[in-house]
C-alpha cells in the first residue's frame, strides 16, 4: 500500500509543477489599461483625397468588334492574307469592356491614321451586369 501512495504522490507532483510554472508565466504578463481619444475629422484624409488617387490611375479598356470560333486545324492554316469572318454585321456597334464588364458601345472611326471608338452609349450598372451574364 505504501508503494501505491508513493506512485500517486509521484503523479501529483509533476502536475503541480506544471501548474506552478503556468501561474508564474501568467504573473509575469503585465496588463495595462490604455485610454484612447476619439479620432478627429481631418480635412487631409477623407473620401475626397482617396478618390483623387483613383482618378490618376490608368485602366485598360478592351474594344471588341466581334468574335469568331474556329477549329484548331483551321487556326493552324491561317497566314498573311487570311480572312477571319466575325459574328457581327458591319453596322453593329463595338463593345467596350472594363475588367470583363461591358460598360459602353460605340462605332469604329479613324483619327490621325489610327483606329478609335466614338462612344454612342454608356451602359448603366444594371445593363452592364446583364450583358456580362449573357456573354
């Protein structure tokens, strides 16, 4: 029976040592209260300033005049002088996309010897969302 009591005491001592170590680590941590003042409104950091940063950014606009799907065999046969027929008629407007979202349509024109787009219609948020779902 003395052996059983000694074995029980041996099990209790490591548990007490672990608890004492945890208590010592907790007592080393000091907690301080901090009072924070309210942030005041500043005229230099507001919504107007953050939008100014965006207004200076360049964004890629993609203009599409049509699409075509062809078999890979036909694609490999394309070369200089090949004609690829698109799905839109000549008088159909070109679509303008910003990050895969259609936002406007217009017609293709030439300005100073370069292609350009004359915007005919700016689409609203609802119309551009519907156009994206349809494509």
